[in-house]
C-alpha cells in the first residue's frame, strides 16, 4: 500500500475549494470579491477551470500502482 503524496492531497483540496467558489459565484448575488452586486458567471467559469487544473495536477502528482 503506497501513501498519497502531500502535493496530490493539497491539489485535491484546492480543487474542491475552487468548485465551492464556482458554485458560490454562479448562485449568489454578491459584491464580495467583485466590483458590483450581481452574479459573476465569468468568475464561476474561471474557478471551474482552476478546479479542473488542480484535479488534473493531483492525478499526475499521485503515485502510480505497479
């Protein structure tokens, strides 16, 4: 049984955080971290792209079973 490297765990957790940000931005009328009160779909899309990149990075960072 091999251990998962800390980088893979960190990237996975960061990906989950970005998914939460994407849901927050897509579903909430807010001015938090944005310039005007409105839904910010561009922010949501960027957060989703970052989440996917984090998950891909976590996949490459984990150890492979032989």
